[in-house]
């Protein structure tokens, strides 16, 4: 029994979706073993980490001056190297409990527009966090694999992956990205747009977490069949006291109109720059919508209206990329061309 457990920890490999909003980990035979916000709370005076993940997210907007709750990743890439390294190490330790004789090998997915410097930062963060080897795969490629698209065939497969920091639009054929468009506009930008709109229209300040909750509950890309409302509380900008108001889905649709239009424009641009043979394939097979942004009500319908191409929303868009990263890790030899390092 002891030996079985011991050998189980000899080389536990992991797949990681290191996202701006959330980080997820996948382990062979276990599936998704971690899904936590990419947030770290630290003491400004000592530099000590006080909380990571779900607990740290609750700190956002609620910390005294001596404590800061930060997101170490911005627009899908590392903004704070040291904090990111600590966060990755924390998540790895949380998943791999007990004896680990050999350091794990990790596959991490990254945005398509990532620079060489940013790639190096991701790899070094993984290595310094305790990985013996770090391999990288692009997010749209991982999403296509996770959705089981026929990427190995000479067919155009289009993926639109809307995460927290970036929207990745890519056309994939023969296990390679034939064309990609990466815009640093996604879920976080929508949250900020909701905050600005409520501040400017109602003179009320709200936090990041509430803005995200509003977007998820009543946000939409097109008018809904039944109008929705939501009562929220915030800080009155005039006198500084709490104030409660009722907002509508029309308010939130107006607030996020610009980032939503930028995402649709990225899809249109990708189609315009893709060879006609591949566009024909996409028109026949449709495009895949993945990532947390795929859950925005009516976004798939809006993209269909603007592109005249059918849109397929993945069954579990929040985990599409991670599932694909895990499959690529488990079938590394067959999918060697999918890795970018």
C-alpha cells in the first residue's frame, strides 16, 4: 500500500491554465483538481503572502493600507514575476500533497500574442515554483483540443477563446495555428466598463467583485426575451454614504457595448485575413466559442449576426482550455507540433 502511494508520487505531471482571472490545474486520472482565482493578498511591510486564490479574492477592495490584494497576471501574461511564482508554487503544493520524489512536469497554456520575454517569464515561474520541465501551448490550440475539433486534418477550425485578460481568435489546421488574432479585451475589461458606467450614470462606486456579479447575472450582448433588473448597493460619490439602486439589463448591455464590439471585430478581422479555403471550412463547420466570456448571454447570437457563421458554445467553456492542455500533456508525442517551446 505504501509503495503504491510512493510510486504514485514519483512524477505527477500537471496541466495548468494560468489565467488572468482564474487558474486551473489538471492531473492525469484525476481530472480538474484545482480552480481558484488568480489573486494574491500580501503584507506591504513584510512582503509576506497572507492568502492566495479564493480567500485572497475576498480581500479585493476590502484591505487596510498595509495589505494589498493583487492579480499578478495582466492581459493573460505575467505582470509580477515574484508574486506569480509564489502563486503557482502554492497551487502546486495544494494539489500535490505528501511525498514527491520527482518534481512534476507542467504544461501551461499561454496567449497567442505572447512575446519571447513573456514566454521566458512563464517558464521560469513554473521552474522556480518546483517544476522539472515546463512546456507551453497556445490557448486557442488547447481549446480546440479540449473541444475535440479535428485539428489534425487539413480543415479550417476556428476558435474564439474569451478569457479574463485576452480574447484569442485563431484558425487551426494540421495541428498548427494558421492565423491568430489576439486582443487584450475580455472579461476584466467588461467588469471595468460596468464599474465606469455605474459611476458615471448613477454617481455610485462599486467594487470589482460586484461588477463581475452584475455582468454574470444580468449582462447580455443583445436584448433579452425578458428584461432583467438587479438591486445593488455602492458608495455614493457625493456624500460618501451607502446607496442602493436598481439597474437593468439594458444598462449593463450599454456599459459593455464597446468591449463586446471589439471582440466581434476581432472575429471579423480574423475571417478577413484567413485564406478562402479555410474560411469555407469554417462556414461549413461553424466556430467554437470558449472561455468564461462565452457565458455572456446572447454573445453567440451577436457573432452569428455579424459574421453569418454558425457558433458552437462548448459544453463547459470555463474548462475547455484546461481539458485540451491536459490531453496534450497526456499525448505529448502525437501532439508535439502543438507545443511552442
